[in-house]
C-alpha cells in the first residue's frame, strides 16, 4: 500500500541556499515549457468568426509534448541561461535530471487537463505562469535517494538527496518497518521547509471493500449537519462538534490583511505582513486538517465496518445565487448577502477534505466508506413513511403517537444508513409532490425508535 509521511526539514544555511536556487531553476523551466505550449497554441489557431477567405497559412509546427520538451534538457545544460527580464544567471546542469523531468510531467499534466480534461472528462482552468509564491515544491527520486536513521535520542533522521547529501529531518512519528522510499517531495511553506516521503509498504495488503457485507449492526450512517456547533450526526444518535477554524480567526486575519494592503507594494513592511498573513492561513488550514483526522479516528473507534455518507455537491452548495432582473432589466435582490455567509460556512467545514481523509484512514484500517444518494433522507421520518421535515427551520419533531422527540439530523443519518443497506423506500414525484411507492420501513421501526428513546435517558 502506498502512503505519504510528512516531516519537517532542518537544512543548514548552505543547503537552504542550494535548495532555493534549484527551486528557482525548476520554476524557470516550468514557465519556459508552458510558454512554448501557449505560443504553439496561438500560432496554429484562429477564431472561426474572423478567419479570412484568402490568407497565407504558415507551415504548422510540431506540437510540444512531454518527450519533445524533455529532449531540450541536454542542450540547455551545456550553457548558462540568462533570464531576459532580470538578467539572472541560471545553471540547469546543477539540478538533478530526474527533478527537471518531473517538472516536464507537471507541465504536461496541467496542459492536458486544460485541453482535453482528466479521466472523468472534467477540464481544469488555464495553467498560469508560476511566481515565487506559487511554485513551492520539487521532487527527488532515483538511486541517489535514501533514508538514514540517527541513533541520538531517535528524534531525527537524515534524508540523502542527490548532489546535496544528508539533510536533517525532524522525526515526530516513526516510519513503518519494511517500507520502501519511492519519492521525496520538498515543499517550501510559510514556516520553513518540509518533505513528503512517498512510501510503498508491502506489509499492508490491498483492501477490497467488496468483501465486507454491510448489516444493520456493523454499519453506520453519517449526515453532514452544518448547523450551529454540530458537524456530523451519526445513526447511533451521536452528534460530533464542529471546529470553525476560519470563523474563529476571521477577525485577526482581516486585521493583518488590511494592514498589508495599506503598505507600499514591494516594501519590507508589506513583505513582513504578507509572511504573517500566510502564517495565519497556515494555522487555519492545520487546525481544520487536525480536526478532520481526530473526527475520523473517533468514528473508527466505534468498531463499525461500513460507513455510509451522503454524496455532497459541494460546488453547487457554495455557488453564488443567479442574478434576478425585472422586465426593464433592473437587478432585483437575490439574497446573495445571506447566501455568502452560508457559502463561507460550507468552505470552512471542508467536508470534501474530511471525507477524503476519512476514506484514506478507513482503507488502512480495513473499513469501507461508501457514499450514497441523499435524496429525501432529511425530509422523511426514519421509522415511518411520513414527510415531516419539509422546511430547514424544523430541527425537531414531537411524535404524539410514539411519545418520542425526533431530531432531524439523527433521523437523516439513519435514513442514509437505510439507503446504503437498500432499505430506504422508493420515492417518485407525482404532480410535483413526492409519493412513496414501495417501502419496508415497518421491519426496522423498533430498532430505530430504540435509538431515540435511549437519547432521552439521563446519562449516568
């Protein structure tokens, strides 16, 4: 099984100078390749609505690709390259060849996703030329890469890289025994250098989720709540709290950003505040990621073998409202100011990142994580075929027949579990209203009601 371990690098002053110089060379090589592709794209195309009837068509040039651009490296390494706009001298021969070839792969991947899309057909935006703030990593691989442990206290290890030698690494967690080092990615962050060690651990077998048969007892449903201080609701009747890392740091971040914007561009004071602003963003991202890991581990400690969660359309949930116009063309209020706060909350919750982390951790633990269609799961009672929560403002429902208080989010989590177990009723829309066609809700009503009755019992 392949996994990535991140550690903090502790390079010496000379090593920092070398790594920064190599990063500058890789950034130049990235922008040069991207410029060649854009130049070919412009010279071999014209707009369909402005093409003249009689014109001279130049000879078509060969389209740059990964192999043709990689062949330029031996020629460029022979001489020192001078950057035109800054008169900076760059030597491509001092950077390992495999590192420069990985930059070629990065350009090819970014441009192919822009032109033809990925494996799912989704196209990315137009690749941009990288500045020093946007190009912050480079990859080492090959025979000159290895790990050497240090016997002094067991707190450090050394990463041997080509042409640099041993770089000190702070070891806050132990590497798995028997793991094989495939790649090392050096990343420049706001507080220093880090390394991602990409390992292949043959001792961990490949997980096959199809071997696990989900049942009512070994599975759990998860509902994304995003209401007040609640983050997730489980089908066992528990609610997990949210962190809201951006909301808590929003005022402090806005204060630093405002001070930075008032400083002169290029000044020392502005660079100092920009570094402080990046540290604030780093704290927010780290707190959010730590919350995702702690929440994922808490769910795995329940001992369940299958977890069902709703398939969220995060782009649609955080999209702006469409503008509204009257007959004269005047723009009318579209409640975008209220939607902006909701969009910020969805972004701060980072459910996409959480489910990605949860899926990775569960795979290592031999647990299946399955996403299901959440249609009507938040509206229908989980133990009776009745639509109750038709409005988002309805958070609870008192059942006079069963004499029990039903929480909307926990009911939705149980319904998600029912969808995963194929026990959710079939619902169709007739004349604009949902109608239940086929249902077996009565078979599990006793198990579901027992969950809500246990919630009403006082904790011992």
